[in-house]
C-alpha cells in the first residue's frame, strides 16, 4: 500500500495496532489489504537490517476487527511472520487476499523471549466476504447461494483506507 504525499502531510489515516500484551491474547479479523514493508526502529524510524545487510521485512495486514468492527493493523514479524506463512500455506493461499479470515493467538515465549503465536487463515468467501466487511457485517460462516442472494446494497467507499478501493476493483466489487 502506498501513501500519497497529501495523506502524509495531513497525517493520513491512523489505525490502531493489534497488541498482544499477555499470553492468551487473541485477535480475529478479516483482511482488507496487505503490504510487505521494511521494519523500522520504533523511536527513530531508522530502517532495520540483518547482519548480512538484507532488510528486515514484515507483513502489515489492514483488517477489520471481528470483535469491534474497527479497522486495525497487524504487524507480522519475527515468530508471528513465521506462523503467518505457515497459515497461508495451510489455507492453500499465496498471500492474504482481501476477505481472508484470520485468527492469531499469543501462546507463549520462546527461549530467546520472542513471542510465539498460533495463526490461522481461512480463505474468505471472495466478493461476499469483502462486501460484508465493508458493509460492517461479520463475514458469513458459509457463503450464501448466488441464487438466494439479493442484489448488493450500495457501500460508502469514502472512508476506506488507502489501497482498499484498488483491492475492491481488483476483486470486481467496484468500478
């Protein structure tokens, strides 16, 4: 996801980061968009690198929180990134497509004190899952039959995060 200069100057949209303060903390949501980006030092914003010079990367998921309906960001790095990769493979996906349902739980600490996670990903119901999220409804457990479906209602796209409209267009949900 890229941010325009105007958004940067206006401070752009702000999202709450998903936090895992204690063992047992869980998060579930639906992916709106995904982005790979280089990790940065928290205080200075300096890009981080491995000792061999490669950039330290992370996956940033913009999601709708299933519990609150808020748009949040989940930063997947370290052992969470490893768990996320395994979850994507197990779900038969190549990445976190819009509409992918995710569940993450902080399960304990590794010997090096890094947090360990379980991560599951479930392929969303395609356009129905994204439309549900954008309409503020929790995604359906099973996709509705196309024969039973009523025409989709209009969705206000003015408050979408940057890149979401493009993702909807790519999914065939917006013109």
